[in-house]
C-alpha cells in the first residue's frame, strides 16, 4: 500500500477533524454574534474589548482577531459606528447639544466623539446638527422598510487613499 493511499480509518479521522473545526467555527460565530448583540444593546455603557471577551470566555486578542475576520472591522470600530449612528439620529432631532449627545451615546470624550463622527459622517457633529438640509438629505427615506433605511443611513468611514484622495469604505456587515 502506498503512502498516498488513504484507508477508511484515515478518511474517517480527516472527516472528524474537519467536522470538529466546523463545529468550533460555528461556536465562535455564535459567541461573536452575542458580543455584537451586546454592543448593540449596551452601546451607552462603557464597553471595552477585555470586558466583552470575558463575557464570552475568550481572550481579548482572540476576540479582536475573530471579530475582525467575521465582520471586517474591530470590535471598537463596530461599537463607535453604532454610537455614531445613534448620535446622528439624536442630532437630527435637534433638542440636545452635541455634548449631551456625546454622553448619551456612551462616549466619554467629546474630542474622540467629534473626531470619529467627522471621520464617519464627513462633517463635524455641530455642523450636522445645525444644518437641517444636511440631516434631511441623509433621511429622505419615506416608504422604505426599516431594514433598508438602516443600511442606507449607516455612516461610511472616510479614509485617505494612497493617492491622497479620500475613499469611502463601508463598514462590514452591509
């Protein structure tokens, strides 16, 4: 029998290993979904990767790598995008100041909030709040189902390209 020939025992073992890997991947995806759901639910709370990882019995590094592989962005980036989405809605209402919105969505630093908001939306939060036409352009979605409206209004991260030209890159999950 040649070394290249697999017998029934080796085939069964290879299948079991593949099955175990698939099972572990599904378990990890379930845990990652829990983390993402927790961020969606508790975005106003102070959340960090270590606390999120502890909640699903993973190391912070493993959670970050697996989350980015599954969703295309880090847990921190995902959380900040969610916070900015909610901030956009609160700023459109116009009854809260930028500082109040910053703290209402769970950010503890007005500077970081303003920087991330500008990065994702393209204008500072104060401009977004004070320009009703700018806010109205982003929500002219009458008659669209909520799932489509959410996708259309999701902030898009603006990153400079190598040529110096800005490119808009959608966050993962869209």
